[in-house]
C-alpha cells in the first residue's frame, strides 16, 4: 500500500512522522500506532474526509500495523469519534455538523436526542424513531425545525444499542405474533421469531432481540423467558425488575464467597477494635425492618451529652474488588418493593452477619460525639469496635414509653429507659440547632399498603411519623455530618451527598408565583435554606399552605452523589455525606472504607470518584422508578373494582393535558384529562401551576379541592382516569362550575353595570 501512494500524489498536507506530538505518542504507548487523539488531530488538520489509504499514508502506518490500525478506527467509529461517509471516507462528526447523544423515547412514538455537549435536546419524529430504541446512542444530523420551533434531527448512525432483552406482553395480531414492551418509551412492537419458548397470547415474557429496529425492518426477538399472566401474585415486581434492568440474582462467585463467611464474630476479627459490648446500645427501627444498620446510646456528659452511633461494619466482610463488592456496586442500593426486598448484599450479610441484631456481638464503625447543650457537635472521633445490641426496639414502642408514658411500655424498657430519656433530651437540643441552622422541613404524608392473602392491596393507610422517627433521624444526621467533616479535614476524596439550591429559572418562576399571594422569598438571587424555612413558618397557618409548600418543594433540585462538595441546601449543611446505611447503600460503604484508610494513614482509591457518583445516583433513581411502577400497578389493581365510585381529593399536579388528583383517605392519584374539564379551551400556565379556561376563565390550580368519579383503571398501562364531577371551594376562589350551573346563575342574576363593580367581579372570578 505504501508503494501505491505518496502524500504529494494524494494531495495531503505534510504531516510528518517526526511530528513532536507523534513522537510523544510513541514514547507514551511504547509503539508507533497513533492514538485516537492523534487520528482526530490529523483529520481536523486535513479539513476534508480521508480515505483509508490516505489516512494510512498520512500516519505512516506500516503493513504489519494495518490490521491493528483498522481495529482502532472501527472502535472509534463505534464510539462516535469518527464516521464514514457513502464514499467510505473517514471524517469527524463535528466537521459534518453531526451531533452525538442518547435517545430518549416518548410513549407517543417520537423522541429526543439528549446531546453529549449538554446543549438543547433535538426532536426526533416518529418516522426517525423507527430506527432506534430508547436508550440507544446515535449520531444525528439537524434537518430543520419541528412545528414548535425546536431543532429536528435525523439519525445518521446508531453507535450503541441499549436494549438486548425486553420484557413485554404477547399479542397475536392477524396471525402475526408480537411482544408489546412494558417500557412505554420503547414504542415499537417486537416481532416474535421461531425458536424460542412457547407463550400464550396475553402472557408476560422476556424476549432476546435478534434484530434491532432499522430504517427498513421492525425489531425482532426470540422469547427466552415466560413470566406468567398480569394478575399472577408478584408479577408486577418481576416485570419491574426486568423493565428497569435491576440486578436481582447474585453472581456464582459472590454466592461462593458468601458461603465461606462465618455466622458469628470470630476472635481474630476483634483484633484492633475497641470493646463497647458493655455499652447499652439499642436499635430503633420500624416493625417490619429486618436489616439493622445502626444502634444508638446517649449519656449525660457535663452540660451536654455523649452520643454514640454504631454502624454495621460491612467493609470488614465486603473487601474492595471482591465478587461481593462487584455485585454491590452494580446494584448500588437495596430496592424496597411492597412485600419484597432486592438487597444490595446477600441475606447472610444483610440480615445476619452485618445486621446489628439483638443480643449478639457484631463488628461496627463508631461515631462517638460530644454534643453541647445547644445541640452543637463540639468533638467527635471514629473507631472500629465490637458491640452488643441490648434490645431491638421499634419507633412505636419508644414513642409509647417516652411520649405517651404508657405504663407497660415504660416497664418493658427497664434499665434502658434512662439512656433513652437522655437521648430524647439530646434530640430536643438538636432540633433547636436545626431551627437555628435554617434546615428546610417539608411536611409530607407517607403511606403503607396492607395486603390480603392473595398478595393484593387490602387497604392503604397513612403512616404516622412520630418523634421517635425524628429522634433517630437527627442522630443519623449528626453521624453523617461528622463523617463528612472527618474526610474533608483529612483531605481524603469521598462521595458527598450534595443538594444544590434552586436554579435561576426555577427561582424566577417561584418568586413570580409567590408574588401573586403577596409573598416573597428572601435571599435575593442566592437564597439559602433559612429563607425557605422562614417562608414555610410564615405560611404554615394559611389555608393554602399545602399549595405554597408544594410549589416551593418543586423549585429545588434533586440530591445526588458527587465528589465535588457543594453542600446540602435542604439540610443547611456545608458538608454532608452518607455513612449510616452501608448494608443498603453503596456510597456509605465507600465512606466507611475511606474513613478506615484515614485512620490507618492510607488512602482509599476505588476508581474514578465522579463516575462512581454518577452511577450511584443512577441506581438510586432506577430503584425509585421501579418502585413507583410496582406501586402504580398495585393501586390500579386495587381500584379496578371501584369503577363508577365518587371520591373527593386535591389537585396534586397540573400538566398541559390535564390535572392529576390525589384522593383523600385512599391515597391514590389519577388523571382528569383536559377534555373532561368542560366545554372550553384550557390553557396551561407552568409558572402559575394552573389550567385556565379561555372563555369561561374557570381555573384549576395545584391543591384545589375537587370531586371526581373513577372511570378507568388500566392494568396494562397502570393508569387511573377520573371524570370531574364538581370542584369544591378553595381559599379566595370558586372553581370548576359546570356549564349548567353557570347558565342558571347568569339567568338568575341581574345585569351588572359597567364600571368599578364589574371589574371587581372579574377579578374575583379570576382569583
């Protein structure tokens, strides 16, 4: 090949083998094969697409290097670093105005390209989306604008396929068998090819894709797993596990490693640890808890207290890089479904050896703190220890003894009561410190599902959160803050739990919304948590307090894991991390390892901290989405026998296509479609969180009281639909009158004279 072409004959620029950059590459990699960066530099330098021969000549590739060079080019092609045009010439995507990114599908068939360069998303029409699935990485060319003025793209090349197995429901359509994906973002049905397992129409299956979607062909797959029918017990969880690609089986290596672990604390494990078995530590958790991460003890110390928080020492048994560690990292966290848990660690660890079960010795990491009478942490130290939990207590049991003063509950605690009373006094001091700090404390209603013998919801009840819950929460916050401070003071990298303040656009919308109520948020362009807390305190007695709290909450960003310590806005901490739940959260396990490394004068390097933070944030969101799917399906199943019933509720969310209503007592949410709001054109106002009728000026806003009728509970889509029956009063405005009611009122009322009164009436109607 070298003999056929020269740089001069091919019109190439003089890219010399003796280029200093190329020489550095040789020294760096110990071989003359050019790096990806240098290949990109050469393509950019030439400024035109280059054939393979031209690239070989320009880079002085020898004959024995050609196969390796081509392999590198195709690896770059797969990752979207280079492209090939129709003439088989190689080029840089950026030079051809091509954009790389990830496809985000929509249930209605269209999609968007989430660009790698973080710029505005590119719209992908239904026709374009036939070539890719949700999650695929692609290269797109901008071809124009859609009807909303957004940039619209066309897929040039699919770089990476995200879906190899898909869970869905089998359907027979005119003799053609297809699988309809459970993930509605995968908007294409999958043709079933012969050779897989047999499944009846309507059954839920897993298909392995043998053909990806393309411009000329529909996706095709082979059935590899038959899960059963929709109504089978536990089916909703089996679907969610596969839909969200949650790891739910431990690897063979991890299982083998688990079998080798002891059942109890060995004598050799006690070496180098402090013995705190005589300290009357107790665990306080919910009635159904099975894995106990933390135990607490408190005693008076001068004018303040000594607070001991002992946390299960998972890092002693799960070594970095081991099979157990690899599986735990892939899971990221335990997933708590109704009636089933997918643990981060095998049960022998999560419910046994690492769980701080009562009346047995356990290894732990201790945060030992000195807290002042003002609730301020004056000193702390961390150390590995061996402990003995003196009792397994529940929140209700502690609340009954400490706050309700029930004689039986007090007697049951015996000698444990005095330390718990000191713990309560400490808790009161920590609460005052929290208030001075200005931490935000939103009031939310949590629910618990109660199931029948068939595994379906019998009822949904509100979960009462008493002061015993908050007591333990404050203790855990104190330990987490100390862990964060310890690593920061010792300049050791870690995963912080960060929560940034509101973005400028959300802050502007929030201020505009509050202004309509005569309210303002302090802090100027950079409010702090104390400003939010002050406004919450000011409005908590108002009849529209729930509305204002909801809008304020939605103005905040989501908390994530990151090595960049920017503080925790909501908790009003300059530095915060997770230390207290290593059994069920991987970031906590990493923090334990980092603390141990500092104590030994070493450094713990698990890899790229930023990538691990992104992964842990992703697994957390994945678990939340999977849990929401399961809960939504169970609620849909629960409501399907109540079609036609009337319910009262509140508007929980307003969207362009309607409003979601949360029912009182039942704690279930469903949609009232915009077409069911009345004979009018309703326009969505995102800033005001409302839908306004164009002609009638009837307005529906977040937290409005309404009465609805259940019209549909669809198990296949897990969607619940309501019909609006009537709207109830809300402070300052009567909303949602039917056309007949308005007509009767207009006929009965005398004509209103133009002038001041008329304008006042209009303002009242508009609210």
